């Protein structure tokens, strides 16, 4: 029995050490701070993009009154296993007048702008998550992948000291506080920064694998025709690549390379040698997809969240004018 | 117990600057395990053609968490396309009262504002897709049609006579290579298939009533052959 006991002891120790090292090793906060700026801008765009059509969509006489949305979510969006209302809370549901809707909208816009600027970033990050989720839950039938990914990244950032660099928080701390307090606010290394960064990394890698898995659930991706059917969507696309009908082999290769890249990204992004190459190659994935699908915001967001895999030491080097080799 | 020399156990030592105390670390670890487990179940549920009872039970009991935080991705089409009827572009069109339905320029195609590629533009396409997906559920499709009629009346002061949602069918590469001039035009009326079509009756007090014209796909379009369009759509 002793060898078996020793084996499980060693297994337990190894898993525990690996787990702690992965999630709780203190790291510099540059990466999560840069993500705060990028995702804060994305959240600002998300909320601001509703401004022109706010009353059209959510107003008292809008296209999607709360009752209509409840009818819609009760059948397809809520799934078969739960009451339709569970987990679909949005403060926008309570905006029964145009004036209140405007107030809530601009308050939400103020919150996400404050977060992007790094003002009270601990609080505004959580509030930004609530704001973006409110728009997502108010009308889930008109949201796309962009609106789904923004809260996912914000959730990770909620755990991290995102205001400790390049923020109004850090600037105010330098102006108002004593050196000891400044050191506390702009901590050099933090396990919380690592926790937030790792959460985002895990979700992003899982998202790549999810995309590949959902694509392979359909015939068109196996047949190598999926990119053609995206090119053929004339209302969505930004560029007309229908001339590629003469080059179906290229279409096949393009389709297969997308799935292959998504699988490789999800699995090999954890490898330090492969990581820089995958991050650069992801530009070749997302930029053409943005032009073909018209989902510009989502494709740019996926490039932005790739920053979560950039080590803070590299960013320190870049902003100090001495780019370090990515570790 | 002997440690492997390569393992940096000191890197998470609680005494190090910025480290988290063991108690908090344990609580966080528990939370992480639960979160990642629920995220895994919710994400894979979007892939699975059927649910196991365990999966269903987990999704039900923790739906408050997974839905509230949007961990459950709600069947967002991350696959981009499977070239099904639901994966084509959908166009919502409305006809003001007094205009001629047979004249395309008399219809207002939504969105009538916004830049292609913007989320503002995409939202109308997504509403059209949802409307089309639900075309067999009369109460829901009528509710959308009624909302559109009410919205135009109250917000734009335009009385609508008719609303419709069309699928913009896809051209196959064979059609572009060897088709006729008409077939090679992706905006030819034969490429549009009606998913939902209804007349709107607006009373004097502004109440909008919906009269559905026909079942989805049964209405022939001008220039189409049997209403199905000639797009090859696997």
C-alpha cells in the first residue's frame, strides 16, 4: 500500500504546485493594464454603438419591447432546462420611459469610459461588466460574438489590479499620496494580476477550441467550402471576393487553415516557443475574416485579447524602448 | 519529501511581494474549479446535439451563474457558417401605406442607416435571422411585426402597410461560373426567399394588428421560379 500512497502523495503535490504556479505566481501588471485599455475601448464602443438606435431598439415604442424579448428568449434563447427569466437580468428592462433609458445609457457609457481611462478601475471594472451584460441580456437576439466576448474578458480583469499602470488611478496616486502609498497602488508584482490574466488566457484558448469544434460539427468546414459561403453573403461582407470562384482549391485551403489554426492556437499557445508565432499568425486569421464576414468588432477584439498572452516583461521592454524577447 | 529541482515552489511563497495568503488561495482555487467546470459544461452544451441528464441538471441548477455572466454563450454562431438556411443574410423590409409592393424601391430595407460592418448594421441582420428562425411560431413573429409597425408609427410617424423578412440566398461558385446573366447577379429577386410576410392594419387610435400572408417560403417573389430562388444552398 505504501507505494500507492506515495504515488498519490506525489501526484497531489505535483498538481498542487502546478496549479499554484499557474494561477498564483505574482507577475507585473502591465499586461492586464494594457488589456484594460483595449477592452475598455471595446466596451465603450459596444455601449456607444447603441446610442444612435437606442430608442429604436429599447424605447417604449421600440422594435424590441421587454415583452417581445421575453417571448423570444422563452423559446430559443433560454434553452430547455430552466425558466426563461433565470440569469437574464438587465437594468435596462426597467427603463419604461425614454428619459430614463437615456439616463441609464449615458451612465453606462460614463462607467465604461472611466474604466478605459483607469479611473477607480477596481469599481468601474465590475460596473463595466454589469453594463455590458445589461445590453447583452436586454436583447440577446441581436447580439453577436463581440458582445459575448467583452464580458468574458471583463470578468477576468475584475480580479486584477488593472489601474496600476497607464491609468488615472496611478496618476492621481502620484499626485496625492505619499511614496509608500504610491508603491502600494502601483505594485510591482501581483498574484491578482496573474489570476486575472490566466482567467482570460484560459477562456480565450477555450474559445478558439470551441470555434473549431462548432465548425467541425458542420459539413461545410470538412468540405472546405465554408469560406465560399461566407464570401457569398453579400449583405454582410465588406469586400467582394466572389472572383475566387475560379480558385476553389484556394478556398478549400483557406477554410481548412482556419480550423487548423484555431485548434493549434487552443493547444499550442501554452508553449513559449510557439506562442509568438501563433500571435503573429492570428493577424492573418482575423483581418481577412473581418473583411469577409463584416464582423469587424469581433475580429479586432480577438486580436486585442491576444495581448493576454504577451508577458508583462515584454511590454515593460517595449514601453521602456527596449523590446525584450518574449518569454 | 524530495522535490524536483526544476520546480519553483518559492515563486508562490506567501512571503513574496504581491503573493496571496494560503487561505485566500484555497478559497480562490475552489471558486476557480467551480467556475471552469461550469464554463466547460455550458460551452460544450452548445456543441452537443443532445444533453445527458447530468449535463441538463448542472445547466439547470447553475443557470443563474452561467447565464448572468454570459459563460453560456447562448448558441452564438462562433462557427461563422454551416451554409444552412439560418446562416444566410436576412433582410427586413417594410412598406409604407400607399406604396406599391411590387416596386422594390417603394420598400424600406432595414437598416436604412449605419455603416456596413458596424454592429449597428449587423444587429438588424441578426433580428432578421431570429425572426426567420421563428417563422413557424405565429405569436412570436406577429409580436415582432407588431413592434416594427408600432415603432415606425410612433418614432418615425410612418404608417406601415406591410412587413416582411427575406432570406438572401447564396450563390454557388458553379452559378457564377456558368449561370445566366440573371443568375450571376446576387441581388436578383430570385435570390430572395420570404421567411415571413404580413400586412399591418393600423386602427385610428394607433393599435397595430398583424395579418400574416402565408407560411414561410410559400410566397413567390417577382422573377422567381416557385419562390425558392435559384441559389444553391446546401
